[in-house]
């Protein structure tokens, strides 16, 4: 049981060392993720449409 409490103390000490991001950093990171996800989705959608139309022409 003593090791468990020592582990908890060490975890708390490590968490105090963490540099948490600010709200503005988190918001800007979320914007980057959303925009890049939308761009990739559009590109994949266009590729899917092109391949589908290409196969319709062949078959």
C-alpha cells in the first residue's frame, strides 16, 4: 500500500511539471484539424467520383 501512495505522489509531482496549452492554442489547433480534415475529405470525394466515372466509361 505504501508503494501505491508513493506512486500517486510521484504522478501528482509530474503533473505539476506539465505545461498545459492556453485556450487560444487549443482553439487554433482545433481549427487546423477541422480545416485539414475537410480538405482531405473533399480530395477523397473528388477522387472517388473520378474513379467511379472512369469505371462507368470503361464498363
